[in-house]
C-alpha cells in the first residue's frame, strides 16, 4: 500500500520535473504524452489503491511514514501519508478529473505558447493536490496546501505579459495566504494543546475528550483552520481572488478553480471533523459563513455577462453549500457535493472553454447566442451540467444538493434559516445557470460578423472529455440516493468510518436539530425553487428579453451594485491596499525610517562633529592661550576649594 | 601534531593564505587572481565540510578545541572550538564565499587583486568570529573583519559608497565599544578572557553578578549584536551598506555578517546573562515583531531592488530574534535554521540582483518589466529563490519560519500570531516586486537585448537552488547538529531543567490548563523527546 501511494504521487512530480527542465527541447507530442501519461498513471494507481485497500467499516486508516521531515524538541512532522475512505474518494476525484482535464488541455493549449510550461505546472499541481489529500499531518497538508496555491499562482498568471493576469495571480496568492497564516497559527495552537499535529496521534486524543472539554483551545484552533479554508475555498470575506483567477487558461479554471483546489478547504474541515465537532461554535460559524457566501455569490452571478466569471461566482456559491453541509455536522453531505460538483463544474468550465475556443477567446455572453447549432456537443454537455447544478431530479447535483438542504434543516446543528437561505440560493442558481445557457446557446445569434465564420465545434481531443464528464454528471449522484426516494444513502454509509464518531458524539450529547421536518417536504421546497428559477430564466431570456432590460433600468441602483459585485474590490482597495501602500511609503519609510530613526543617527553623528568643532578651538596651538587656560583652570580650582 | 588537530586554525587562516598568495601575483593577470581566490575559497569550503564529518552530534561541550597561551599578561589565549551552532554558520560561510568569487567574475574589473585579497581576508575574519572561544580573540576577529568590509563597500561600491562605508563602520564601532567595556569588566571580575571559564564561573555561582550589573552587561553585549542583526530601530546602516556594496559584499553582509549578531546573542547574551535575558525577552520579542512587520512594509515600497532585499533582511532577522527569545527548542532551532536560510536565500537574491545590475546598470524596479519573456531561465531561478524567501513549504525558508512561529506562539501568543501575519506581508512585497520586474510586457527596449544566464551563472544558481530544495525537504541533518548546543543554552536560560527537552510539554499554554486531556503523559513517546 505504501508503495502504491508513492506510485500515485510520484508520476506527476516526475512529469513536472521532466517537462519543466527539458520541456523546451521536447516536441508538443512528447510534452503532452509525459503530462497526460503521468496524470493517467496517477489515476491508475489511485484506482488500484482504492481497489486493494480493503478498508472495512472498522479498519483503521492506513498510515505510513516515509521519513522525518521537521523535528525539534517534541515537535515532529513526518512525511507521512494517510489513507482512509475519505482519502480514497478525494484521490479518485482528483486523479480522474485531473486526467480528463489533462487530456482536454492537449487540444485547448495546442496553439498557445509555453505548452511545456503549462503541462509542467499542471502536473505539479496534481502532485501537490495529492499530497494535500493524502497528508497525515497538518504540516504535510500545508505542503500541498501552499503547493497548490503556488501552482494556482503561476497558472493564473500563465499569460503573464498581460497585466491583468499577473495581477490576478498575485492577488490569489496573497489573499489565500491570509488564510494560510490562520492555518499555521491553528496548527501551532493544536501542537501546544495536544502535543501533536499528526492525525494518527491528534485525532484520537481529541476524540477521547468529552464535548465541552478544551473548549476554548479547540474553538480557537478550529476557527483558525477555518480561516485557512475561507481563503483557499474562496468564502466571505476572502473570496475576491477567485473571480479574477479566471484570467488563467480555461482548463486551469476547471481543474484548480472549480473541481479540486478550491475544495481543499472543505476537505480540510471534513478531515478535521473530530476537532470541529468538539467546537460547535466554530462549526456554526462554518455553516453560517458557507450559507451566506452561497447566497451572496449567487446574487452576483445573476448579472454577470462574462461566462467564466459567472461560473466563478457559481463555484463560490456551491462551495458555500459544501461548507454549510459540513457546518451542520453532516460532513458526508459536503463531501458528496464536493464530488458531484467536481464533475459538473469541471464540465461547465471545459464547455465554456470550448465556446471560448470557437469564439476566438470571446467570453461576453451578450455577443453570443444561438451557438447551439454550431457547437452541438458543447451545447448538450453544457446542458447536462446546467441541469445537474440546478438540481433537476435524476442528475448528480440533485442528490447531493438535496442532501445538504435536508441536512441544513435536520442535521445536528441545522437551523431553518440555513435551509431557507440555501433554498432561495438554489432558485437563484437555477436562474443564472439557465440564463447563461440561454444567452450563450439559444435564441438568435448576436455573434459579430467577423467572428461568426470562425465558430466551429472543437476537436475530439476536447469533446471526448466533455462527454465523459457529462456521463459522470448524471451517474455520480446515484451513489447517494436518499432514503426518501427509496435509496440507502450508500455514500453516507461509506464514509461512516470517517465521520461516524463525530456524529455519535453529537448524538450522545443530545445535539440534534431543533425543529426536524420531513425530508420529502424539504425536497419539494428545493424543487419548487429550482423550477421557478428555470421558468423565470426561460421567460426573461427566451420569451421576453425586454423584461430583464426593463428591470435593469427600473432598478438601476440595485443592478449596478450587482454588476459591480457590491463594490467589494473597490472597498478592499480603499480600506486596506491603498492605506497600506501609501502609509508604508509616506509614513513608515519616508517619515519614520529616513526621518526619525536615521535622522536620529545622522543627528547624533552631526552633534558629535559639532561638539568636536567647538572643542577644536581649545586646541589652538597657541602657547599663550594654553597658558591662559591653565591659569583659568588654576583660578577656578582654587576658587572651588576656597568657597567649598 | 597532525593537521587535523588544527583544523579550525586551517579553516580560519586558509583564506588568508590565499590572500597572501594573491598579493604576490601580478596585478595585470586578473584571471589568475580570480582562479587562486576561487581555489582557496573552495578549499576552505572543503575544510568546513570536513568539520561536519568529524563532528559528534551527541558530545557536549566544544569540539576540535585548540588552546594556546597567546599573551601571558593579561592571560589571553588562542582558544578555538566549535559546537553545533558555530559549525552550521562556518559551513554557511564556506559555502557562500566561493559563490561570491564566482558572482564577481565579470562584474569586478577594477583593482581585481585587492578586491579578492579583501574578500578572502573577510572570510578569515568571519570564520574567526565563529570559532573563537576567548573573548579577546573573538573581539579581535570581530573588529578585524570590519576593515575588509569597509574597503569592499568604499572602493567597489556604487553611489554614495563612502557615506555607506563610514556609516557601517561607525555604527558597528559604537556597539563594539560597549561590548569591549563589557568584556573588560568580565575580565576584571573573573580574571579570565576565556569564554568556557567565565561561563563556568557564572554558572556555579563563583562569579556572582548583581541584578544591575547583569542587566548592564547584557545590554553592553546585546546592543553590539543588535546593531549587527540589525534589530529595529538600529537597522538604518543596513539599507545603505547593502545597497551601495558590490554584489559579493552584499552577499557576505547578508549571508554571514548579520548572523554574527544573532550568533553573539546565542553564544554570549543568553548563556552569560540568563536572568537579564529572561527579563528583557519580552521587550526584544516586541522589537523583533516590529522588525518583521515594519521591515516588510518598508521593503514593499522601495523603488530600488537592492534596497528592497535589504529591508527584507530586517524582517527575516526579526524572525530569528523572535525565535531566540522564545526560549524553547522549536523557536531556537527554527531561529538557527532561519539564519542559514536567510544566508542562502537572501544571498542568492543579492547575487541575482547583481546579475541584473551587471546587465542593465540599474537597480530601479521601474526600469525593468517583462523579463520573464526575455530571460526565462534567470526568471525561473529568481522565482524559486523568491518562493524560498517567502517561506513556501518544501523550500528552506518554511522550516525555519514555521518552527519559529510554533516556538514564539508558545512563549507569547500575540507575538507569535503577529509573526504569522509577517509571513503574509513577505508574499506581498516579494510577489509585487517579482511582478514588476519579470511579468507584464517589456516596456523598455533595453530589456529585450539582455542575455539570459551564462554557464557560470547557471552553475552558481543551480548549486544555490539545490541547497534551497534540500534544506526544505530534509532539514534533519542540520537540525540534529544543533540539538546539544540548543539544549545547553536552554538549560542556562530556563530556570527549570525540564524545559530544555520539553518532555512535559503542554504545561504552559492557558488553554491546556482548563481540562487536562486524558493522555497527556504519553506525549513524550510520540514526540521527538526520546532522542
């Protein structure tokens, strides 16, 4: 098993190294063969690991330490890997979707410069993501955590001669690093409280506590860890980097900024479930932040005209759902949605990439329309994904989203307001997704003439991954059919060994939903919301396109606020970025450093010189004046003795 | 007597031998001068590496000791010896000096001969500081090393080089003068200049110091060291000296000279004056954290690349001081590790800024832009070093910073947390700088013409990057080297002996006192305390 895990991790690293060092001299074919081949190998070994792990319901997680990484005093972080059923799911999601996106990139990046650079970064990302999900301690997880952040930075800024791209990369790295500081301090707090940051030691120690023990330390640690998740998974108030991250090539948006990296925060919270259930206040913060973010981002998505940016806000919103699921202590629902979302959101982005390819890089939905006929495969796959994310019954998103909605009401820490806000958000989601679908693919073509004749369906290199993901977007939900629909909640039961203990703790302490409701009623509520959303979108964007324009003029203030994303970026610039730069330059550097501190130094030097200047006059070299000084001194001394 | 029993003398004076040989070479043949300098610096590096193999990680006390009477009255000895702390810094010096010779290969064209004489003499001075166990000998090396540095800045520097050189000398001299008073006072009281003897006398109580005396002595030493570090607010010599110095000067300055300050704190301030150290640890931690955040913010707005890197040193060394005054294993080992990291990473940054200067004769950030397209290989190296400097895991910087934050968090929750904020700021100033220099369009046509790395530069940078990656992935050999030395300092400075190994770990944090977890006593078995 330990070999198998290494075999899964190492091919992407080797691929990255090969392409990174020698890629310039390789042909495109060889570069993509190395890139896709290593991703494929990783997927194969991930599947083999899943098949041969034989993790029974009671078997402990597999842990293996490869070497000691950092050790000082009693602090010790080994390079150790951790494999349980949660890891199993994550490695499969990461490698399989990662592989498909690698395959897609062969076509997408064909005519772009820096082909080898792209595959090098993509491989490195895959390696780091695998480290993140297989890590057996917070420091090693942090390796992956920052590693994927680095890959995200270089890939967002892939077209680095463009200022907006390099700005976006920098912003992503810095904003997520705010969260990372929280992660670091959280790990420090855990170490000094429990004496370890390694999961196999830390989790049992915390699990042995009763609910309410070590409350302060655990709440603080969990909130700090969650701060890390907020940064990485783009939640309020640190979500601002993700929409800008769309500057990166589209496969990157699909892989990193939709399917895998941004879900790392959700994974981390789920992985730390033992800690979080011991800190219910922290958990409530998680669900509240997730829920509010889900709603907030969905409202912004309503008015976006850039296809990828709309999808970006949608991702933020869906990540909010996952946190809401984890926050009400039904962690499996969050992971379930993570998995299905990875399928359909990757598909949406890749399809958007296909549209972008056809439209010569254009992403403004206002000049699209009617692309359905020219891009049939793209259209149909995009439709499947749209249906899935909107929660239409029978597709993956329906099952997972419904799982979260039910949990939001009936979960141990559930609350009605969470459910209602998420349900409204589900309606908004259906609306903006169909708005996007209609504006892009349906109705009359608004494509400018000079672009029109370029529009063509993408090559099979790109469409085949689309079709495979479309299948996933349908079937992925069937692993978790709810009891209401006669299912057995297989997914939840599969993850029972990981989350069961935490849920048992809450149940044993009588932490249950205050006002449980029937799952069927809840489901009907969410279906209604989704249905309404789709209907309104149809009415607004296909039947009577004049209505949204009328609304936009009638409520121009609200509309402008939404189009400008609540002016949050402007606000942050005004509140933090600008004062920090100007304050540092004018006050700290030019005033304090040069003026005060160095001024004092130079001042004392000048004072010394001045004193020297004065004293120099005594040393005149004139014998008569020396005699006068001697006389003066003698008189003074005598006077002192006499008058004493 | 075999050479091996004089290995420290060899390591110290081998560079000086090289300098002497260069002095006899004809000045026209600068190629041969460089070659001799390179050979002798590499030989010295080999000798320092040999020290590692002969060094015992478990033995207490000093190793490779040499002790001869030098001056009989007062009793001054030629006493040398190293422990884990000095070993690491000596190897760092040995590693950086050949790089300095290589990086000056084409940049220094005037007075090449004198340049290399001074460079090698400087190495002798620096290694001498790290190996001296006699306070007087230490002081001699400490002062001697200033002279070559003064000339390196004053002759081969740029811009206001004389101003910078004089400022550097005067600033340091102020501190040295105080330290000399401290040394003489200790001699008056103990009758010895010998560091181990004085330490023994202080430890066993045969040399009692009053509270005031100890505090005064502590500050006499500390101010000298704090100026070298430099600790806020004694840092203003550094931006000038760094900016105006030639590349090799900046590399040595950042790489090892600053470490002499933190080395001095660990070697002298803490063990000799433990009570005063404890008393003022809080104050010094505050200054360290101010240095971290202040240094980062001021660095962020520098228009000059070299000045930016110089101010970043203030921030990085703030981490080191914070770690030292955390008084626990994690903080102190992290601090020592961070000293090496800073030497390698910031040294590399200075080298690369120097390479850019050689190509464009400017260091202003606004004159660059878009270099990623014109010199991709150089840009990649620069990126890796930048990432190491901002503490990316798997590169060296992270290991030190992480341990320091853990240690500092335990000692003082607030300052540890603020230090973590400093890590964010490091990303801000470094990535912003990287963006303005390497990303974006090429705005200045001159930047299109510049050549990418040549073979010499590639080797130089590959060596540095290899060290950066190795130290990030496998810090064990370095960390284990320092265990014994760190434990010794900690037993001196912490009143209860258990704290050195932290075997009863979670005693201190407020949270841990609320409800003891069920298995706290087993902790030592899972941690590394079993060593």
